[in-house]
C-alpha cells in the first residue's frame, strides 16, 4: 500500500482539514467561481511562481515540481520545473483522481497504490513513482490548485522537514496568486471608477468632464485650420413627461433619446449629457461647421419619432443651438465660450417655436422640414 506521512488525514466532503491546520471547503460551484475570480487559468507562466517551483525542486532534491490550478476537467500548469506541458486532464493525473477528497497527499511509491498501479503515467516509461502534493487554499477556504513534486524513483525519505518546506512553499504560492488577484481587482476598480468619473450613469454617455478633457486635447488642431462646432440640445417640454408619467418613465425616455442621438453621430464625434434633459455634441475636423447643420436636421428627426412609455405613445421634440469656430479664422475660443454661444443659439431656437435649430450669429434659424407643431401634451396618444 502507499506510504503516507503520519498524520496526513483525508476526511470526507464537504469539509476536510489539512495537516497544516487549514480548513478546506468543498463546494465545486463556488470553488470554480473563486478560481475564475483569480483570472489565472490559461495565462502565461510567471517568474515568481517559477522561482517557487525551482526552489522546491532544488531544496527537496526532486526532479519535477508543478504549481497547477484545478479547473473543472483539467489541471492548468501555472508554473513548473523540468516539465514542458501546460495542462493535464484530471482523470489522467494523481491529483485529479484524489481531488477533491484529499488534503495533503504523499505517495512514497505510486506503484504501490492500487488506484494508480496500472495507470499509463506509472507503468509506461519513465514511470511516475513518487508523488507529493499540498493544496493551494485561498482565504475563502477553497482549493484553487496544487503544489506537487514528482520523481521517477520511490522516495520513502520524504517526511518531517521536507514536508514542512513543501507546505511553506505552497503557502507562498497561494499568497502570490491571491496578491495577483487583488492587484487585478484594483486595476478593474480603477478602470471602473475612471469610467464613472467621465460618464453619465443613466444614459452611459460621456459627461461634461470628459468633454472638457477632449476639447483640451484638440485645441492644437484649430491652429492647423481644423474647425470646431458644438451643438447644444434641450428636449422640449421634458418636465411635462416627468409630471405626467413619473420620473422613472422620464429616465427611460432619456435613455432612449440618448440611444437615438448616438445613431446620428460619426465615429469621433463626442456626445455628452450635460445634465437633466440637456445634451451637447462636440465636433472637431475640417468642415465641422457645415456638418453641424446637417447633423442638427438628423437629430431633430431622430428625437421626434414616438416613444412608448407605460403603454402610452409619447412624442417629444428637441431644440438645438449651434456654435462654430472656424480654424482658418484663428485660435479657437475656449470651450466655455463655444458652449455659451451655442446656448444663445438654443435660446433663439426655443424663442422661435422649438423643434428647430439655430446657429449662433446666424440671420435665420434652421427648421425641421417635417416640423411637428404639437407639443408633448397633444402628442400623448
């Protein structure tokens, strides 16, 4: 029979305790989720873990060491010493056969164990004869992998201090894997916070801060003859929507309207929600002035299409103010001035009847050819 290190006790599921005193939970679904959260499967081998594998092999005098992560059907070799393979099916490995029913496992001679005596990895050259494994147990108590050492010769001398060394190296490997997972989570949180800082949570559009950053990056383009244009949009009578159908319906309309605005702009145009029912679209590029008026027509048509809110068909319109800075006329005004000019044009569009666009400094406002003269009160069907 296989020789086990004294005191190395295997206990039945769902809980068992390793000799090192660490309680290990077995809940396969949760264990897999925990492993996925580490983001280590199918990733490149890492120098720090390679160093642990090298150290284990040299300190214990064993030719092969593997740090593997235990997926649902295979062991992924995150690091190894003197082994070129990247993974192995669980049913073809010692760890796979004993997992999850064992904690620490020391087989002085694998050939003496009836479970493995006829296995190909034992009977075929070079033939595995010694196997020692310590589970990698994370802070939640789940086994995410194994630190194992192997030899083609039986090793009846693997006791006491050697087992203690393997335990400490397994603990170090686990700490490195968890540290990497925490770093990845910090990166993910940082990316998410950066996104939230520059985006409106309701519509997913960028916000005023993002527009400020974009305009600062593009100021140099104006000196090279590139035009800027800003469209300032305000949904007409949006307050009536909130008063009639409630704020939840108003939020839904804002999301739908934002989606329609997205379909109208080009790649590279920046569309932002300034707040409430106000939006802005910042254009940069040659001929942005001419394009701005064409875009205004499309935006008015897109917003005017009916909305379905709480079983009611609702129509709403949009008024747009347009401000243009032509690059060939000199440096662009600050974004605040461009926005102020667009606001003046927006006021003129509303004064002239809404559901139209007006250009700052222009003599006549642009009107949608299919202008719907009904306001939102008569647009509820």
